């Protein structure tokens, strides 16, 4: 099949409500790795009054064994079955359909539908996996009550789980047993789940605000039982937080989480039975870094929050995906901000947005937060739908205020509980609860591209006033050449020469949100006795690129005094960025530390009472990718060289300070925020110390070696390991071997071992990566492992983009292979190739060749075909 043939486009404007409703579903599943039989009893009711000539039920990779209607075999002329499903001809207004199908879980390497991996049966139904289990109206606006009976061998599958409550269980012949589960809440098929296997469980109880006890159960392999505490604690905090902040209580008597090593994404919010990538469940100090711990906290919370934003109120169609994802990401970001440091959280959120979403929005895969068309919905689980979607919700929160936003969500839940709705319904609830007009705001959902906001300000000493002019412009994106202005909430303050916030209006406010709605607007602030410096887009109040003409002096002033943590960080970043961009032209310029940057860094180094995590943020240089984003043509090697030079210079310039920090910040392992920040800053000091080597005659890697050996936790051990393995000059074969031997039984740790090698900025990296693919621990069927090698390699700024094109060819060959095993993951991994326009002519050609190599593949999946097709101009 060619890229075109396999790519039927589905459009948002073509939405049609379903012809029938399914009131009840009863499944009877006989679980066997090779041949599983699924019996489905579906009760259909016609929705309209008109006769229906054909009712199509989705079905994929199903072997049809029998089909009965109202208890009688269905005559051959009353149905058709093909590769897309089962079509019932002239169906009655109401009938009971009974089908029996055979499926093959062990052979299912796509990890969509029912699959057998690591000795367990698992399902993944979002977005369209349920049709790989049985014939169904597999669409999110079809809500039904499910009863599921699982049958399996008692020996291999002592645990049998599905959504809702276990209502009966028993034994059967041949050492098999069964369990029946009933979910009282009607749900779309994408929230269906079942699990069977040999699992251990960690239990706890949560008492809701109304006094109901909820059993909490985390299912993992027996040897991982000791690594569930972070997940359990995070779950209980998330449950409490949703009660306190949104008034939302959990609705079932039990909440189950199952961990698996074989999963395409992070986790899945199936009703009452979440299935998680083990990366977001398991954490122990010896095996997980502080970042991993935070990942567990936020993903556990994210999936829990879906119970209201996604499950109780669900989606009408997949174009509305951001209705649940954008809102739920916003909720999990706010939860994490409340649990940790708000400022540091926001910096991390924006860093992720800029690293993933801005490039997506500027390239051929750009699409609106509410897309208009897709050919494979799995390709739309993107940074735009998730991260930009969350930014839109955040802007609504900013515009309406905390209380107004809460009024809006209250009304949203009141109106739509139990229904499948649209983004429009959400926006309307926000409007109606606040009598606020969001009509222009809707453009944010329909327009792709990152708006650019240009700011100019001037102080008039005669009038004692400051005038700020903002202009906006959104570049064209595929299929959208004309953009309208969008409302941009700009949180702002004006700082006087003492660094104090000036009074902005008669109410005495020193900070406010101004709304840029037109292409160009001006604001004048009166009664300002002294010149002021603007602090704009505080807290990153809108997902835009802000271009503000501030000289170095003003930037370095803001870097020292701005009381908005995000903006303070941003000012330091901007100073570093400016130096780096100059250094890209001539890296020798960075052999001495630029004065303004020196001033900002040295001020931060002196602030010993500042939160160490925030201090570490201020001392982190922009990534190579972010520097590249600012350039017309990404100068791969010059960027790397400039950044390395600046790291060396900062390392050497502040050598004594780094050494001091490294020594002072040593301390016993604790899990509180202060200790996490301390480790972060100390490991950053270690990295700069190693960078200080070149100008000194000491070998600072000795500190790293010592830390690697002595560390009592994975954060410190991995930081040292990474510095040693990625060092461009030293070899670390012994460390690589030692690490592998120590952790070979811990897949999540071995993923790090793979990824750090694949990301090394060393000339021999490609050769190493080729070896990693034939390493006994490499497994094409485990997405975490594939991402650890191929995903990590594609993020290696210099080696993936090696000028001779070797990285691209190698990569394309591997994606081609992966496409036959796991198309979803293959398509997702291929997206970096879409950014070819950003590189020089030689690299462009290399990336195009790689795309062509993929396009020519036989049996190209719909997933990968769509990514390739959209990647061309
Ligand atoms: N809905 C999941 C989440 O965001 C993501 C997911 C999508 C998982 C598709 C699996 C498959 O939380
Ligand atoms: Zn989600």
C-alpha cells in the first residue's frame, strides 16, 4: 500500500451522531496467549426513527467465529465482514447481537487491543483499540454499561481484573478460574480495560471528603512491591487535591493501577483500572532519579484527574482530544506546582513546551489544538494537543481568575456529567458561569502556529509616563495562510531603578494582566517618577514568542531583581542565549565570559539562601535545540561548539565556586524538596567542574568516578555516570560494564544505560548505537527500550544530525523495521525527520532521503504513512 492509498482523511466537520446506541455490553473472554476467544453480547437500540439500511461495527484483526441476532444465527445476506469490521444490513430498531471472535494476544506487538507481554494479558483501547478485541461502535460518543467475565489459567493468571467492581468469581475445569466485573458507569470503549497475570498488590485506603472508603490497589511484579510508595502517596495526594481544589470526589469503591514494561505511552486512565508504563509507577532511591520520582507524581495525578476530566465527562469525537488532555495536563501541572515549588514547576513546563511544542507548531506537522482532519488519530497525541492545550486552559484561568475558573468547571461538570461533549461546551461553560465573552479566544483552538509578540516601551520624563506597545503576528502554518489576532493575556509589572514594582493604576496594583487583542495596541501608565523596566509575560502568561528590545544592562538588572521567578530565569536565559548566538558565529568570543552574563551568574552563585532547585535553573544554559530554534538555519556543529566553549568558560571562571558548592552540598539522601534541590545543584556543580578541566591540570572526572562508586541513590549515581560516559575525551568502558552488571535486572535502569550512550556527543556514538541494537537486552517489542536507543539517538543534536547523513540513514532503516512491529511508536519516533527545512542544504537532503526511504517501504502503516506524507512540503 502506498502512502496515499492508506490515508483516508477524517474531518471534524463530517461528524455524524451514531445511528444506534448500545445500552449494555457483556463480554466473556477466554484468555490464552495464542488463541483468545471473545464472546460479546451487545444490546442495540436505534436512535432515530428512520430505518437504517446498514450499521457498521468497527473490527480489526478479528477472526469471526459466529454471529447471532436475538439468539438466532444471522443469515449470510444480513451481514458483511471485511478488514474494517462487520456491517449489519437492515437491522431491526432493537436487537441483541452476539458475536464470537478469536484473537492472538501473544502475536500482537502493536500494544493496541489485547496483548500478552511479560507474562500478562493487558489491554490498551485508546484511541481505537477496542475494535481489536470485538466488533463494536468504537467511538467515544457511544457510552455503554459493561460487564466482563474473564476466564484464565489459575496458575499463570491468579489475578483477573477489569473496570468497576468484582461481582462474582469461581473455579472451573482444568485449573482455570473466572471473575466477573461490572462497571456501573456507562463509558466509551476507549476506557475499557482488563488485565490478567501473576501480580502482587500494594494496598491502601483513601477516605473521601464525604466519608466513603476507597480501596487503592497498585499491581506490580512481586519483586517490585517495594517500589510503589511514591505512586501510592501521589495517588492519595491527588485524590485529596481534586476534592479541595475542584470539589471532585472519586466515585467507585476501588481504584486500581497496573504497571507494565510494555506500553506505548505514559499511562492510561481506564475507568477504575489505570494501566501504567512501569516508568511512572516504580521508584526506589536506588533505581529512580529525583526526576523519575516527579514523573511518577505527575502521571499518577494526571490519570487520576482524568476520572472527572475525560471519564465522567468524555469526548464527543477525537477532534476534541484536547478537551480532556489539555485540561488534565493543566490540572496535573497545578497539582505539581502545589506539591513542589511553583516557580520551578512553571520553568519546567515552559521548557517542555518550547522544546517540543514550539518546533512542532513551526513545522510541517503543525496543527490546531482542535485539529480539523486526521488520517490516524494516534498521531495526534501531540505536544500541541497536550501542552499547548494546557496553556489555553491556563489562559482562561488567568482571564477569569481562580474563583471564576472554578465557577466554570462547576458548571461544566453540572451540565455535562455522563455525556460526551466538545471543546465548545467547555468554553461555553466558562463563559456562562462568568458572563465573559470568549468568542475571540476560540481562535486559539482553531489556529495553529505560535504567535509572535513584539514589545516596545518608552518612558517620557516630561509626562512621567511609560507607554508600552505590543504587536502580534502568527506565521502561516500548513493549510492556514491567514491568521487572525488572538487575545494574549500579558501579565506585567514595571520595575523602577531600585527594582521595586511601580504602581500601575489608581487601584494601587503593581502587577496586572493586560489583554492584547488587536494586531497592535498601546498602554500608557501614568505618575511614574522614574524610568522603569518592563517585566512582561510574567509566569509565561501566554504561549507566545516574546520579542522585546531590552539592552544587556536591563536584562541583567531583571536577572538580579525580578520577583517573578519565571521572568528572572528568562532574563538569565536571554543573556546566555545572546552570548551563545554570538558564539555560534565565532566560538572564540566565548573563551572569556561576557560581562552581563558573568554578573548574573555570579549574583546567583552568591545567593546561598535561595532555593537550590531554582538556583540550578538559573545556572542552566539553554539547550542546543533551543539555541537552534532561534536561528534561520540550525548550525548544528557551531552550536555545539559554542555551548561547550561557554560551559568550559563558566566552569573555569567559577571553578572555586563550583568546588565549594560541590563540597558544601554533600549530604545524606532524603526525599524532601530541599534535598532534591541540593542534589540538583550539586550535580550541576560537578558538571561545571568537569568543564573546568581544560584550563587546569587536574582531572575533575575523578570526582565523578568517586561519586559514581559512593552514591547511595540513583540521582547522584546516574549524574556521575552520564558525565563519565558522555565525556568527549575520557573513555568509560569500565563504568559502562559495571553499571550494566549492577542493574541488569532492572529494565527501567537499563533504559537509562542505553539512552545515555545514544545521547553522547561523541564521534563514535553511531557505532555504539549500532551495537546497542544487537545487545542481548535490546528488544524491538518493548517501546521503552526502543525509545531508549532510537528516541534518544534522534535527540542527539550532533550525532543524529551528522553532516554525512549517516545518522539519518541508520535511523530510517530502524524505523522501517519498527513499523512492522509497532506502527504507533514508529510514527512517533519518525517525527524529528519532519524538521528538515530547518537545516542546511546537505542535511536537508539527508533527511529527505531518509523520508523517501521510509515512503518506499512495503506495507507502510497508516500511522507512519501519515507522518511521512505531512512531512513533505
Ligand atoms: N490518555 C492517556 C493520557 O494522557 C494517553 C494515552 C493515549 C495512553 C493513547 C495510551 C494510548 O493520559
Ligand atoms: Zn491524559
